[in-house]
């Protein structure tokens, strides 16, 4: 039987079911005869350029009682300005959320999901009246964005296998999901885009825990800022502070310095993605629900196989056998953390079951203990049976020479990272931190999990020693990302 979708309001909503195949999950049914909370108008001003314009626009919207209608919305029909102002003000007073104002529009026919008769209503998850959550509530209603990505699929798979929580997965394309959506009851596919998050306002009021993984990696600056800042903040404003126990927000360790504080260079020199992650935390800190946020900062993310999408880094690991023959003759003064997506899922699963005891913001850097670049190269050579006969120091000036010779294009952020070198953090956590098994503790584990076969069939045994010698790193100073 196909999984049952969320019922967004009262007992008057029809539940739909897809009948195409056993792997086709039921899409979330939206109510067609009521006003839906639509997207906040575009937060851009053509006369103001750059990232500061976007942040200024967001703050101006927070201080006013009505939003201007963008050109795109104007094409869909004019909205009376005074009605918008009164509706937005009423919604904000009710929720006490000053940052984002939602406009109210009638839903267009193409935005309504069609429904089919599922039969007995008893098979559907019943709507729940929002009420304060407590630790005694074993079964949670969990809303997850980015469920079709690398980290998302590892996490959802774990929650399906090991919990009975009711899952609501916001995905644009359910066809990208590689886990069994019919494995058990309570797996609900919410088909849509975070850009239309207000459509799911009624569902979000009932959510105990939100896991925000979805992100925009590229595109125009406006597109990245819209998804990574404005729509995520809009989602936070739609959650009920009296019901939601915890919001697990995925950022990136690149925006932190060695003391786990925000890195100013990330905002000044970073890509649009890096800057958006930096500025989201600044904006979110002003929200009433900020004390429910658990921010996680993954370091270098690995993972992926036949059942899971590959992370960006892991997708290039099979080619390491070609490059290691050259890399083994160089050594570099740099260090970093890494973590496998399955270990990230293990940590997040633990955090879901253990929300903060006090109402306060908390953050965790996700990663195994730091390793040097030289250690990783040595371990890879041992695994691939590639002897190291000699090693030349790869200094910054030599790296710059290679950049010139090979005409490598470098952005200001790339240049900063090259000079920063030691991307290390305080108190990085992994499953072992919470007494849980670690899937990939060493780089050899990473190579094996990625399907890289050792030289001459050799495979190194897993080493669970987290105390690596980093004396050479400790003598260095600088920045990290």
C-alpha cells in the first residue's frame, strides 16, 4: 500500500494515492477551497546591487506591514494593498514572528494537487491539534527538506529503519528517492519546492522536529539567497514555537573559524553559497524560534554508493588511483576534518531523540578528528600499494607557480582557502562522541566504502584510533574554512 500523505487541516481534506507502482508515494493533498498562504514576494530591488541589497530588503520587509508585489506576482493578478497589509499584520500578531511577512492569495488551479479516493480514512494519519510537546511524546512528526540528496537519503533511511516517527519529506522529484517509501506506515511524500513553502503552513504548525538540509549550491546570487536565507527563514516562521521541540539546520563548517565562531572572510570573500550560510545565522538569530535551533556544521562530506547519491567529493574518489601516483611525491602543510554521510545520519538521529533540555540555541561541528594532508596521502598510498620513494614540500609559492603554469582560475574565496590551509575546529563530533559506532573512521574506510579496491587486492583493517598526531599542525597559525 502506498504511504499516506499528510492531512493539512481538520477532517475535510481528501487523501490521495498513486497507483502507478509500489514505489510511487502518495503526494501531499492540499486543500483547494481555502485561501493558501503563498510565497513572500521577491525580496529584490533592481536599484540596489549585491548581497547587502538582499539583506537590506529582507530587513525592510520585516519592519513594514505590507510587502510590495513583484513583477512576477503582478502578472498573476493584482492584490489589494490594504488587504495584504491587514492580513499580513494579523498573521504576524498571531504568530509573533516579525522577520517575514506572507501575502495571501487565492490558489491557482495548477497549484492544487489532484486527489483520488483512498477508501477508509482510518488508514490516513489523523490531523493533530497543535499542543505543547513534551519529552514523553515518543513518536514525533518530522519535516525534512533535502530528503533526496546524499545526506538526506542516509538520514531518512535510518529513521525509517530504526524509528516509528511520522516523516514528511519535502522533495521536488520523488523519482530520485532510492529508499523504499512503502517500508512502513508514516512515510509521507510532500511534493514541492522550498520556494513554495507557505503552501504547507497548516502541516508545519503540527511539526515536532524540522530537519533543514535542502540548499542551493549555485545559480544567480538572488536565487541562492532566496532559497538559503529567505525561504528557510519563512519556514521557521511557519513552525509553532509551542509545538516544535527542535529545528536541526544544516550549515557548513566553512563559515567558522578555529574557535567555532563566524568567520568574517566567509561573508566578505565567500561564494554566494558560503555568504548565504553565514548570513542565514545572523538573520535567524532575530527570530523568536531561534532558541529551538540546533545548527550542525558538516566538514568535508563523503558518502554514496549504489543505493545512495554520491557527495561531490566522493564522486571523484574512484579516480584517485590515477592521481595518487603523482600526489605521493609531494607533501603539504594543511589539515582538515571529514565525515561520512552515514555517520552524519547517526549523529542527527541521536540529536532528534535528544532535543535540548533547555530552550537555547546549540551548535555542533560534524567531523572525525582532524588529519593532515600528508597522513591522508600516506594512508591512501598504503591502501593502493603505491610506495613513497621521496616527497617534495608543496609550499604556497610552488602552488602559485602551478596555478600560473596551468592557468587555473581562482576566486577570492579559493585564494583565501589556499592560504588558510588548516581547516580545523574545536570539539568536532561524530558518532563515537555519543557512544555510537563509526562507519568511516579513517580514510581507508572511505576508500573502501567508495568501492576503491586496494592495490594487489590489499585491504587495510579498520582503525578506530581517533587520536592522531597533529604536532605539525599545532605549530601553524592562520585561518580555516
